[in-house]
C-alpha cells in the first residue's frame, strides 16, 4: 500500500518532521472517516493544552472541561517530541516548508528539497503544513496523518478534521504541557476513537503544490456545550 501523503520521502531536522504527514482535506476519498467534536470555551484565556506521549493524545482543556480530545502522531526514536511546559508562540494557517517540498514545472511536479533543483525551469513549492501552531522553535502542531506508532521527527500531527479546530481553540500564549502521561489518559483519553486513514493513497503532487490544499473546512468549527 502506498505511503500516505509521501510521508516516507523526507528525513531530517525537527522542522522536517512536520512535513512527512501531508496536509489535505480529501476526506471524501478516504476509506476510514474520522471526525471529532470541539467545543467553544467560555473563557478563551483559560484554555490550555496537555499532550500525553504514551497515549499519543492531545487534550485541549478549560479547567476540568474538555474542549477537544484527539489523537496525535509523536516523534520517533532519535527524534522525540520534547517534554516540558511551553506556550504557543506562533500560528500560521497556510504554512509551507522552506526546506522540504516539491519542484514544479507545469504539470511536472517532483518531490525534493529546496537546495536541489532537478533542472532548469523548475520552481520550488514547500510541503504544506496547514494549521501550524508552534510551541518551541522548529516544533509545532499541524495537520497531517496520525499514525498509531511514533512516526514524526518531533512535531505533533493532527488529523485534517481536528487540526482546524485545534487552531481555532488556541492563541499565542496558550499554555502547552507535554509529558509522558496525563491524568486524562485514564478517563476521557482511555477509549477515544483514533483515525485509521494513515495508510490511504497519496493525493496527486499537483494538488499538494496548489492552493486547494489549504481550502478551509465547511461549517462551524466549534460547538456550544
């Protein structure tokens, strides 16, 4: 089976981790649908993010009230996700990589790195990292394939249906705590559904270099509770 979103193409620095996931909303073509509900906070300043590495789960909380509970891909051995307490430092909805991506000449689109053009007439287009939320230089949450095993180079990937909701819930300054475990692992995170579309076929490379990859989701992102 083909690797989802060309994730096996790149290996490298922490920033490269985020690129292996792919960032698209081709939900109509995916065989295993996944969706998750996210709730509006009553006090946006009280929102905080907790990440469990062992349970590979992200909890967006407002006090003891869960606003979003969703699985994540974490860093693999040798490129682990950092633990500790951080704050959101940047948000970029339409982010592309400056290092990993594609070289395009018309409909000829080839994966590669920004420092190695395949020939004359090509222009570089970075790999999409939609809904980027940075918590440490070169580390962030972003849209991508959510694997059942550690599979990134340190970044935290969120499913295409969850990433826009996460992006809407947090702001610059939102606290982020990343630990091996969280208390929520035994309650709201114990039986949370997990995506199974990480092994679906890659979308066309021509799609990945187009603006369509950043098309916003339809409908409201956050629900009242």
